[in-house]
C-alpha cells in the first residue's frame, strides 16, 4: 500500500517540528514503536480503522499504549484523531522514519510481500538495491497478503511492482478490453 499524500504531509510536518526541537531521533524511535505495535496488534488496527469507535476512545487508548512517547508524537496522534486520519498512523510513522533516515544520507527500501522475507532473500535484495541506487540502504519488509505473491519494491519515489495481484489485475483489464473489442 502506497503512503497517502496526507500521511506524507503529516510525516514531513512532524519531522520539521522534531528537527526544530532537535528531537528527530527520539521521535523516530517512537515511530518505530508505533509501527511495531500496529504490526503486532490486529485488534489495535481494527480499533483505529473503525468508524464506529469515537475519536476520544481511540485517543485515550493510544495515550495509554504510547504513554512514554515524546510530546511531538503525542501531538501527532491528537492531530490525526482531530482530523479523522488516525487510521493512517502506521503510514505516517513509516514515512517519518524514511524521511529521517534520508536526512542522514541513508535510504529505506520498502518491500511489500505476501509472506515475510527470508534472511537470505532479504540479503540478496539488499545487495541488489544498493548496487542500483548506490546508497546505503536498509530493507523494511511490509506484509500485505492481498498481493498474493511476488513483491512490490519502493525506494524513494521509484516503485517496481512484481506482485501477482498486479499481474492478475492487468490480465483482467487486458481480457476485458479484448472482450469489449470483440463485441464491437
């Protein structure tokens, strides 16, 4: 899933504030915790995406879960709730970490797969991406079972989609256009 434009804007604004207050690395640690917590808890993801659960309930839950977070992080959570975008918290956290690493001259390649990458495959992929970009790159593996198989690789603004879901979708579009042409 690509980061939404809103998630990118929130991440950039949060990073700018953290840089002003010289807390960008501490906030990055918070964002790492947020990402891990959301990845490990399907219940929390369900609560955040539920339109039935009121924003105040979500805010109270997140304040308890992330009580040790920086004030900037708590402010971001409050802002996302107020703007009814709390379901994008994981995307904002991921984009913040990527942006902060880019400031340090490092880049993150986000690899979306249907199943977790093996250590061997991750190493091979890391070597290939380093050769292509010429940068110090780290791999972030996201799991999205809806892609069925294959992978989606995103480094900065570049994306390579080799997912089975994408190929099936293209095949469906091609088949539909061929059927439509045949009817004419």
